[in-house]
C-alpha cells in the first residue's frame, strides 16, 4: 500500500528538481502535483477538478510558502482549521530563510520547515530524506489515503 504525496509548487525549476530528487530516492509513491494554493485546497477538499478523487488525505503535503492565488500560510491555516484535514502532516518546503516565515509556519502548526538548498546534491538529499520519512517511515493519521499498486 502506497500513500500519495501532495506537492504544491509553482516554480517549474523547483518542481522538476523536487520530482528528480523524489525519483532518485526510489519512492514508488504517487506524487500529486498542484501549482497554486487554490488548487491545493480544491484537491484536499475534493472539489472542482478533484471532486471525483478517492476519499482520504495524502500521507504528506510538501507545501511551498510563496504561491499564487492562495499562499502557503493560508493553505496551512485552512488545513489546521478543517476537521478532516487537521492531522495531515505538512512540510513547508521553501526558499525563504526569513525568521518571520519560519516562526509563523510553526505557530500555525506546520510539522517541518525545510529551506530548499541551493546546491543540487544537497537538494536531492534533503528531498529524498523528506520523502522517505513522510512516505515510508511515518505512520499517517487515520483517514490518510492508501494506494495499492496495481498489478501489471
């Protein structure tokens, strides 16, 4: 049984690097990609284009801080104030090293705050470690989606 990872990232370069890093960690988890905060909320609330997706939450949300439409802190606020989403693990994955962003994220209930390393090797290692911890080692809260890999 595999749990999906929800990746919320608007920067095409960071998105590509994150996908490469997750691939290099050899995770078989489905990665669901959304490109702004509004789309992330649609996915989580199963509305709009995601109304027909299976019930349940992903194993983890990798959430960029600076997003179009609805920023990462607003997405986090919505997650932490919605009964069915409150226990969902959220990792802020951002370029921001500003202390105020770090403090606000933790005050609002983020599970981890990871600054995207500039060096590619460090970035790959950081994302691989995140993916392995949240998708393999961490026991998700009840109600998280679990996928069974289809037989080929």
